[in-house]
């Protein structure tokens, strides 16, 4: 089994963490990721790579048929179901990103002639070594009122020195979800300014063991007690700001150097990568199913399912699930073989699902709050069976009992609900689902830009033509 090393310089609560795998804030998630990686050695998560002679993640497969695409779905589902959709930046997403760049590698040769060779080498290394990868694209929020071209130099990641072996960079990037656990971070600086683009416009991958690379973590939402915190004890994937203090990037990890058009193209490729978005929609569907299931169980435990307003609210969650599932299914049905021979799902339905997800999840959590209501705030501070007074235990088993469940079952269920609606972990997920695709307005603008409007024009032309024909008959 591949052991997870984690990043080199990780900072939490103002202190450097020296043993990530055993630290209380990271231990549970390290174990979860380790268990997920172990599943690569079996189907459906892994497939045997003919070149390597061993199993690799299905995220690296390049489908040429719908059946092969569905094999990828099974792998994405397996990892997502094991984490209940609560780990949003598992490396299968980043694996799919790299696979997309590998497939389209020749398109980027015009921006950097070394791109095809380097991305092919990294693609093979990622598969073979089972390296973990995340992304860091956004710039620090210093003064968003100014356009990129007018922001101070220190606010942008930039090259401070160039050598024959590579470049040294300084600056910062956010938000690197999962950074403490990974081996590498994909960094893009989509800088469109024509002047000084060699300094700012670069696309590279940096090792998290690099000297001068500091990973600044947000407050940990992790917990150690599995019974009290079943989600936080296993799935706090952590978010971080990555600070570069003259970090060296070797030439073989620099994919586009000093080309503004190229890095913007690479960024756009990430935003439109069908195989990567296929993974995100599958994860979203899993997560919405989980929330719908918890909400249903909470409602049934206190028997409020008899009320029409509750039925309507929970029914709305089922509509969310079925809508995303239908879009996912349609993207597969409408998928087609590209000119390069790769079968990809339809991008339109995936984009619609992702855009809906930014509001669906928040609405789902709001409904769960309304159903559980004050019950979430009335949970005892520990498990009923942990109370030292046995007589009081029996009383609690009476007062916390559900309509169709024991007190232990009901309180365990409400604890999961509380983690989703009221805990720090839950608040983080609400925020994440709203913005992980980027600014919703810009994403929808991009959707508008890429949407095929010709059929709509044809429908209108047909209608206007019929009106004109009718008018001519009446003359």
C-alpha cells in the first residue's frame, strides 16, 4: 500500500506541524485517504494499465466508448460514496484534470513547445507513483476592486529569478483544498497583461516538499471522537493558502512559461474539462443523496412526515437529486466521440448541474434545518451511554426517544444532522458548494458564451416565418 507522506511545511494555529499523519487535526483524514487509495487495486476504482502492468485509478483512463465512460463513473462513485460526497477535492478530480491536459497536449504546444512531452511524463508519473494532487489558482483577496493589471506585484505569484534549470517564484495562491495531504499542487496564473507576462504568466506543478513553500491552514474542523463527530472525524479535507518564498520550480514541472495567452487557455481548459466536471457532478449527486437521506430519517424519527409542508420540503430534496441524476444521465447519453477519438460526456448538462449545485446544496441544508429545528440544539453534550448516572441514563432514553427509533439511534442521527447544518465543518461545506466552481456570475457568463444559441435562433425564425406566411394568406 502506498503511504501518504503529506506536505513539508504545514502551519496550523501558528505552529509548524511536524508529524501530519499523527496530528489530531489531520489523522482522521489521512486514514480516510489511505483507505481510498487502497481501493485502486480493485475494480471498479482501478484498472490494470497495460504499460505499467499494475492497477491505476480509472480517472486516468481515456474512454473511446460510452461503456468505458461509465466505467469511470463507477470509480468516481465508489470513492464519493465512501466519503458521502463530503470530500470535494479528492485527487480523482485533479487526476481527471491532468488526463484532460494529456489528451489535448498538442493544442498547447503553440504556447510552449515542451508542453506535450512534459505533461505526458507527469501523467505517467502520477499514475505510477499514485501521487496526490490538488490545485491552487486564485490570488489572495487583497483589493479585488482593481483589475489584475493594477494590483501590486506582491499580490501576484511571479518569477523572481530564472536559471538554466528552472525558475524561482514568490507570492501566494489560494485556496488549495487538501494541500496538507498531497504531493503536488497544480498552479496556474491566468494573467492577461501583455507586458511583463514572463514574470507573471506561468503554468506549473510544485512539489509540496519544496523549500520555501509554506502551507497556511485555516482553523481545523477535525475531531477525534467518531461517535460524537462521524463526519468531522473522517472528512475534514482542509483548505489552505500557499505562500511561495523563492520556491524553485524545475524545468520539467514548468508547462507554460511566460505566455499570457497560453495560461489563460490552460485556465479555460480547466473550467471546461468534461472529464473533470463529470467527477464533480457525480460527487455532487452523492452529497445531495446523503443530505436527502439524513433529512428523511430525521423527519421520520419524529414523525413529521405526516404534515403536508414537510412532505413538500423533503420532496424538494428528491427533486434536486433526480434533476442532477437526470442531467448526469443525459450528459452520458448525449456524449460523443471527439475528433481525437475520445468519448466525452456532453458539456452542457454537466455545466447546468454544476451551476444548479451552487444553490441546491444551500437549499438542501436550509430544509434540513427546518425539519430538525430545535432538536439539533437539544442534543446532550455526549452520548447517553457515557453519562455516569445510570438512573439519569434511563430518563434520557425516555425523553430523547424517537417515534420510530431508540434514543441512541435518534441522537446519533441528529448528531449527523447537526454536523451538516450547525458545525464549523457544515458551514465550510455550505460556503464551498456555493463558490468552488468560481464566481457564480462569471461561470454563468461563461456558460452563456459557450452555449449553442443557433437552435434557438432557428426556432424563432421558424415562428416568424409562419407568421409572415399567415399574413400573406390573409392579404
